[in-house]
């Protein structure tokens, strides 16, 4: 079933499924009603995604990610600790595959055979060496990278590096909220990497926030 959605600037977009429209609008409405813009172009969504989680919305996002990548042969969902884990779990659950997350700090329960990458956190203004055990990702895997936010794209690049080092195939990336005005997502797309974001914030200020409309 298709559904026509009339945007505020009178562009008509054909969506493939009503469920998709509901998911996108619900997430955008949550951002508008509960999101808080902080200095440094930070969008705080702790009330429903990063600290307190709206579980119904979370699973709806997982369903939408699974719909987008249902024909991609995904065998593993890959994310980075810690705020990406919830969205990755929802996607992995709906896809019926395991979720692997890269740790920001090595621990004694990791094997000696690990895969690492350097990732700069825009939010924390810090570089992490992220690590996963090599037994969790390998050449037989097709990987979907999932994260809660995409700004400059540093975390996604780090996870792509881990995927490549493991010899796995990259299907693409799925993001809950992309800050489109920071360019990370579009730079990845320009490299031929499939990036699907459920909400793309094109601009934001203390009193205004606009979304990019997407033809899915």
C-alpha cells in the first residue's frame, strides 16, 4: 500500500508503506517535542533515546530498519557502545540476527585476537580505541552498521574499518537521527555507502528545527 504525504513546503512524496510514514513522523515529533538543542550543535534526546528509552518507538525504528534492509542478507548488526546499542538491538531483533558492539575500552574478558579502530567522538570531544573480539565478526558475515546519531560520521567510519579488517561485507548503515547539516552522512553516500537515516535534521537552532524530506 502506498501513501502520499504532503510536506510543509507542498512537495508530495510517495512513500511505499504507511508504517514507514508513521515511524518517521513519530520520531520527528518526538525530536520536536522533547529534543533540546545545546551549545556546540548538540541535540539532546535523552528523554526517549539516549538515557530514558521510549520502547515502543524504539521497536518501531527497529522494524523500519529491518524493512529497509530486509533483502540485503544481513548476518550481523554492528554498533558502538553505548547509546547505539538500544537501536542496534531493535534492528537486530527485527532482522533476526545477532548484534555485535565495539567496546570503547578493552577489558580482561576480551580474547587476545581483537580488531580495533580509532574513533573520535564529536559529543565527548575525545578519541577512543574501539575494539571487538575477532571471533564475533568474520569473512562470512554481511554487516549492517547501526547507530543512534550521525554527525561528522566518525563512528561509522571506525565501524566500517572494523568491518573491512574482519573481511566482512558491508551492506550499509542505518541511523536513528542524522544531523544532515554536518555533512557526515552525505560524505559517506558520496563514497557509495548506503546510509539510511530515519530522521535527518537539516538545520537547528534554539527555537527552530527543520527536517529533510526523504523519498524512500
